[in-house]
C-alpha cells in the first residue's frame, strides 16, 4: 500500500553484499544498531536494524507448515522447532547485516504475551547472548510491536487507532505513545484467524486443489471469491452489545452446524469436500469482516466523542495476519471513508510475526530511553499480558449505536 525503507533484503546475495559493504559500514559508524528476536508463537525471527529503521539483515523460520499438518500448534513441537532454529536464524540475520556482535547497541526480544514454551526459548537465548556480549536488553511486548510496526514504514504520529487481527489476537486500541495504549476492545473467546483456520479445517479445505499449502484464512479468502455469501446467512455476533469487544466462537458454531446439515443433505461423510464450500467461505468471510468493521466503526465514534483522535489526518492502522485479507480491507475502507479516517495496512510481510517488528520496537525504545535494562536477573516471560490501560468498560458504558452503513463490497 505504501513504499517502505526495507530494501536491503530484496536483492540477490551479491547485490546485498555490495549494498551492505558500502552503506551499512557508513551507517554502523553513525547509528545505533539493534538485534530483534521473536519466538512468541510459531515463527522464529531475527533482524538487525539501524536507528533509522533500515533493515540491515533478517532471517525468519516459519513453523506454519508443520503445525498445519497436525491441525494446530502443539506447544512442545513449537518449542522444539524454536530451539532447533534460533541459533541459525540469529546467526543468519547477523551475517546478512554485516554487523558484528560488538557493534550492537542492544538486543530486543519478545517476552510477552505468547506461548510460554516458545517465549522461553527466545528469552533464554537472548539472555545468554547479552551476557556473553555485554549488551543492554530490551524486553518487548508482542502486541505493542505489532501496533507500532507501521511507524517503521512511514511517520505516523501518535495518537492513532490500531486494529490487530490475527490467529492469536483480536483487539482495538488507541496508541498514544510507544508505551502508552488504551485498550478499547478485545476478543471474548477466539481470534478471527483462529476461527477461519478451524472452519477451513472442518471443511477439509486442505484437500481442495486451490488450498492445499495455505493457511485457513487465505483458503477462505480465495474460495470466497467464487462464492455467493447470500446462500448462507449467519447471525452477526454481538449485535445487541454496544461495545468494541469481539466474539467469533458463536459464528464458528453456526458455520459448523450448517456444514453438518449440508453433509446430511448431500449424504456425505465428514471430511468430504462439499459442493458449497465457496458459498460457506464467502458467508463466513463476510460475517467476520462485518463484525470486525462494526466494532472498529464504534471504536472510531468513541474516540471522536471523547476527542481522543487528532483532527488532522486521524488514522486507523490495521495489522496481523488477517489484515492481509483484501475483502476485510475493503470493508474497513468503507468505515474509514465514512468516518474520515486514513486507513493504513502495512504490507503482509510486516503484518505477520517476524524479527523486524521486534527490532523496530527496540529502536523506538532505545530512541526514547524506555525499558532498556543493563541487569537481566529479574526478567521473565509472561504468557498473558494485557495491552495498555483497559477502558473496555468505559466503551461499553458509552453504548454508542452505529448509524446505518452498507458494508457491501463491489468489484
Ligand atoms: O499474524 P499471523 O501470521 O500469526 C499469528 O496468529 O500471530 O496470522 C496468522 C493468521 C492465521 O489464522 C491465518 O489463517 C490468518 O492469519 N490469515 C488470513 C489471511 N492470511 C492469513 N485470514 C484471512 N485472510 C487472509 N488472507
Ligand atoms: Zn503476532
């Protein structure tokens, strides 16, 4: 959607080596450098970044293919894969950057929230690393990092509204500073990516020729393009709750019941690809999209009513794996166009988990001198960690009713 500075990784090895030998050397002399490490879920990521947000080197190992085969993340498997890959991933990022350990100004690592066993691997590795090389350590909140990644790509000023939607997250927050967030709404049960992954699994989309090697969410987006969403009418979640929280479990239940009914009608066993998969995908995607859009619409109206957004160029940033869904983006654009907000969606590569977003959060903290530790004895990981100050009750109390808005995508 917009140009970004992350160019050092795009060329061939030779090209990259040349660029790094000329530019990185000059930068290394003038800029502080941060190594970022991410292991909170199913990606082992590392990146070296300079103070301007230029990615000097990065490496990412995704476990998604392994977890797709087992039908979900098994924490002990995730832990083993992080353990097997973290050394190589960090080494690759360092080598690609042309930066030596001694030139680093700090190491930033995700310590919360996430899977305990996964977080533990990144933290242990990082604490050993900072001890060995005598570097300051910057503990990172994974959601804060997602929320602020956009600022690496362009100068988005605080405050701005953030929608994070992925396989593990679903929340709306107001970002007021690098460590200052107001939580407006969050999921009461599961995240939208998780819901779509489960629906895709229940539909056995892995057997579909167009969907065998992609995530459930992607599969639903692709099939939905050829489907008629009006063939299945799912009740939109939480219609009578005038807050900004999310709920997707009830929708999943409705979809599962419709699938069962269709299987009975067609006289096929569970696990058989139904003839109506495209229509189910389209209806599921539309219901997820409009639920997300309505909660976001209310969050915008709440922020406006409380004067929480700037009058000049108020912005909604959307991130997380589900943010790469074009249908959802289009529906959100209807909301932002109607309310006069600017919609920013970072490229998919930066919406999903990686070391770059952690390194960037380290850079932001280093610049402001916030949360930089020279002693790490007390540091631990936290599987559960809220984002910012929770004002969801205040949002609920405001009980803002949405004006009618047609969420219809035409193309
Ligand atoms: O951010 P992410 O890579 O990992 C975390 O969950 O943290 O997001 C992965 C999730 C998966 O649930 C996947 O199904 C969903 O994002 N996803 C999508 C699309 N691409 C990935 N959902 C809807 N439409 C897509 N195009
Ligand atoms: Zn994430």
